[in-house]
């Protein structure tokens, strides 16, 4: 029983980070109707910016702010300089360009920073607090939960309570009609890319310190798990991204704890395949959204 409790809290901790990254994928989908396969590489680039600032100043929080600002800037540049000129009538073109961006980012990061794992610190202790002798959550885990909750609330308010959020969704679903109504569609798409990249940078800052360290490929496996979480919840549902992230985190923890870590990648792929076969739109998608 103690092992099950430990694995549950460990899974929730991992799932919170996956939820944050899944939110980045949901955000860009809602803003531009694109699955951004370069999200992980862009997030790592922002994390390297944080590493540079932290190394120069000795302040984790200055590096954290640099990561978020770098994420915003990277998203803006990618949309303005690359994705805006892609043929959006062909989904395959967007996928190919995104995969090309992954190669470019990883090559440039390897050239400038090398391919060694770089150590990254955390602002709070990762030593788990115990209850009845069972390790539960650390202070850093609580920080992760708080950061993800803040992002979820902010995005929910953005898309449901603000004119900007409604314009972003309208620009994605009906760009021509939105233009006729006076909406700056190009500006809304750029904003969506920038926000999604910033959320991805936040996820990278939360997850990389819990792994081997900073590396050009540090977010590759995280992207696969987060993409699965987004598909499970539904690419158009921020709430679904959170539920999907927590669910995937729990599954990874249980499978790793009871069956071994070698089986976890297969478990993620099996879950992704099952959802795509049973409910392709995700568990939180509406029937109307699936028929469009």
C-alpha cells in the first residue's frame, strides 16, 4: 500500500508537468489549428536561455523570467519568419516544416552549447515530505502544481472571459470571416504562437531539473507523453489537457513502478492508439467539434 501511495503522488507530480506541456499544444491548436511538433525543441531553446542567464547572474528567478521571455520571442519569430509562409491548405506541409525546425533548433543548440547534459537547479527542495513514513510530495512538486494551476486559470480566463481570447479562437476557426469583422488575424496567430511557446518554456523549466539535465534532446520523450495527454483530453480542451496530463503521469508511474521503466514508452503508445481508435477527438471533445 505504501508503494501504491508513493507511485500515485509521484505520478501526479509528473502528470502536472505533462499537463503544462499539453496545455502549450492545446493553446497553439486553438489559436492556429496546428499541432506544433517543434514545441519541444522550442522549449529547450528557451531553457538554454535560462541556463545562460542563471550562469551569468547566479539567480534562478532571473533565468526563469528569461525562459518565459525567450519562449515568447521564439514563438513570435517562428510564426512570423517561418509558419506564416507555409501552405496551410496542406496539413502535411506544416508537419514537415515543424519537423525541420526541430532539426534546426537541436543542431544549433548542439553547436553553441555542446551535447553534454548540463546541470540545472530548482528554487525549492526536491526532498519529499513524508506522512506516516511514506514519501509524498516535495516543495518543488508543490511549486509545480501551483505553476500549472496558475497557467490553467489564466488560459481559461483568456479564452472565455476576454475579447482577445475570443478573437484568437475566431481567427483560427474562420479567418476570412474574422477579417471581414475587423479582427487582426495575423496578429492573433502570432499571439497564439508566442503564448504557446511561453507555456512550453514553462513546462521545460519545470521538467528538465527532474530529469538528467539540460540537453538539446531533453524534451523529446516529454513531447511524446504530453502529445498523448493532449490527444487523450482533446486538443481543443484546456481542461482535457490537464486531466490527460495527470492521467498519463499516473499511468507512467504505475507502469514504471510495477512493470519496469523499459515498458513505459510502450504504455504511452498503447494509450495513444486506444484513444485514437475509440474517441479520436479526445475524452473532453464535443460531438460538434468532432464532426467539423
